[in-house]
C-alpha cells in the first residue's frame, strides 16, 4: 500500500476519533430529550395502603381491631414483638409523578384503639390529583347517594314478595332430571 494511502487512513481515523469526542461535548437539550425517550421501561411501584384524611377522621378511641382493619385495611407491617402496634406504609414510584411515602401507626390497648400518629394524610381529591399526570383537573366521582336516590332505592326494595315472578325468556318446557349419570365409569 502506498505511503499516501496509509497516511490518509490514519488521518481519517484521527478525524473520526476527534468528531466522536467533540460530539460528546455538544450534548444539548434536544440530544438529552432524545436519549431520555429511548430509556428502558421502568415498572411503576405502588405498595401499601392509601389512607386518606377522611379515614383518619373516622377513627375513634376504643374501636376494636376489626373495626380499624375494616376502615384502614390490613396493615403492611405487624410485629410479633409489638402486637399492639400496626404500621401502615404507602409508597408510590411512577414516571412523571414525584415519589411519595406516607407512614401511619395505630396503637391498641386492652380496650381497643388507644391512639394513632403519622404523616399528614391527603384528602381523597388531593391524593387523586397527586397521582394523576395526564389530566389537569381530575373529576372525582361522587361517593355518596342523595336522599332522593336513597328513597327511590327503598321504594324498589318494598315490592311485595308474593308478586308473581316475571316469565322466563326461555319458553321450553324441559325439566331437570331427578338424577344424573355418574361422572366416573364403574370399576371392572
């Protein structure tokens, strides 16, 4: 190979090395956004019990363990050494949402719920707003029935029990047999 070709190959290699080093230094915002868009998928982690301000307000001294469990859910942590203490921990790690961690502890005595302590809990609407990324003003559905809706439901329940049932849509007169054949064959 002639000398000028070898020097040209060396020069091309040096230019390519210099360009690649220079490219590393010019990593601007557009390049960074592109690099962030091709990152691998990260699993969303939601762990524990969501406890809201409304649930904390419903706690009353002297409630039984079952009543507390019905209200707050099963505790994430219970200790064999501290059987009168339940710890509720909630963590969430989602893309586009700041990481959250909340702790709430319930203490019992022989009479029932003695006291509770923990982080400031959000209301239901505040919690939904904190985890919603795509909707700016999420609409939380109404969770209670109005007195008019309750009255309508009670009227529907008050129908007499001796009223004739509605005719079935199947008009065949077939009846179920009194006995069915065995599922297994008889031994030989």
